[in-house]
């Protein structure tokens, strides 16, 4: 029985102004799968994430992106979010004094309305949030913080995993932060990804750190170079990367 993919990217070419960044990127993701997208800095990973989220400023010149069979690129970012695409921090950044859970509640209720479910009131939302915090073994202080205000790289990642747990996306895209993650943050992110794995949703975890894959067990690993996937495999590809580095893999091609 063949099932419809959640995401089907076919021969995507895209860039900014006159710079080509993605050069024939193809990837298919089915429900229940965790994919790791790896590659050296500058290979185009974050550009791909930005295009999937619908961020402004990128031109797609060729290829297609289907989400549950529909053209994802035709949807505006808010529609994508409502339809269950999650890219961390597509919600407002750095708004001092505004509690981050305010946005999360609004985002969740948008998604619930879209699904025909009732909106959660403040008390119901708080109960949900506390439950997720417990499951993820996070600190409740997270709830008191303003949106991204003064978050460290590790804290941003924790907040991101928390947002993902609350919103229960169909497709979660986790891009690495620019700043390095300490080992605790790495473990929180990884265990979050592992705990939030569901048969009806998928995760695309983007990183250039091989060590992230010591904690997350992806179903598929893809190595990206110069705007496209140059090698795909199972989790053993991550081990090969660890042993031989990107050079080792790219040399074989
Ligand atoms: P990665 O996330 O794999 O490190 P990026 O997608 O951030 O890679 O960047 C890929 C390439 O595109 C890099 O050479 C980067 O400098 C360039 N690039 C990305 N975004 C822009 C932009 N907005 N304007 C100009 N160049 C960009
Ligand atoms: Mg990046």
C-alpha cells in the first residue's frame, strides 16, 4: 500500500536576488518519519527551511513543493502554520514584556479553529502547557519569559521544542541555531524530538553537528552540498559522517 507523502520536494531551484542557493533539491517525507538533513555551513539548509516556512525574499525558479498533495508554495506563511507546518520561531521575535505563551495560545487556537475544534480558554491552555512542560521535563520558568527576549541558543531550542509539543504540527522543521548548543540543550532537543515522534506526523531536523545524531535516531539521513542532497541513507550514514567527516563523504561522489 503506498501512502501519500506529507512532503514532496521535487527538483527545487531557488535563491535570493541573483544568487542561486538551492540547485535541484528533492526530498520526500512520509508520516511517522524523522529525517535528518545535514551539510556544511553554506550548503543551503536554512534557505530550504525558510522557503518551506514561506519566508519573504526567496525566489523559486524551478521545481515544486507539495504538502499533502497540495502546492505548499502557494500558501502564505499563516496558512502553512494553520495547516500544520511548524518552523520554530515563525512567531514574533523579541517583543519585550509580551509573554511568549500569549502568542502560543493564539497560534494553537488558530490551528484548532481551522480543524473545526473549539478554542481553548486560558485555564484549559494552562493545563495543556503544564502537561507538555512535564512531559518534556522543562522548567516552568520558560512560561514567564517574554518572546525570545534575551534567550540563549539553548533556551531558544528548549522553547522551540515546547512550542512544537503544544502545536502538534504535521510537519516540524527544526533548524539549528547559529550559536552552539551546550550538551544539556542538545539533550533536551533530542529527547523532545524523540518524545514528540508520532505516526501521523513527520520531523525534518536540520543540522551540521554530527553529534546531534548521537541522541536523535533518524529514520533517514541526507547529506546536502551546494544546494542539493548528494547522499541519502539510514542512520548508518550519520555514523559514516562521524567517522569520515563531510570530506570523506563528498570525496566518494
Ligand atoms: P546553511 O543553513 O546550510 O548554512 P544557508 O541556507 O544559510 O546555508 O546559506 C546558503 C548560502 O546562501 C550561503 O552561501 C549564504 O551566504 C547564502 N545566503 C543565504 N541567505 C542569503 C541572503 N538572504 N542573501 C544572500 N545570500 C544568502
Ligand atoms: Mg543554517
